[in-house]
């Protein structure tokens, strides 16, 4: 296996690694509850997706 001729400097290494950052998730407003939820997911509160009941959700006491 080949080894590099020169050591990679701190600046070059950090320039390459600047793109390894986290991105914040996209959130949309749920029309029934007004809560922020991930798009294209079943609402955890109502159990609905695009106006259709998909999952039966237990009501908390």
C-alpha cells in the first residue's frame, strides 16, 4: 500500500472536513394538530396520513 510523500496539513484536512456537518431536519405543520412533524410520515398524535386514518393511536390518560 502506498504512503503519502508529504503529511497532510491541518488546514487542508480541515477544509476537506468542513462538509461533514449535520443538517437540520425538514419539518412541516400538521394541519389537524398544528404540531411540527417530519414530512411523508404518519402523525404520531392522530395516526393519520394525508387525511386518512392509518394507525390506531392509544389515548394517554
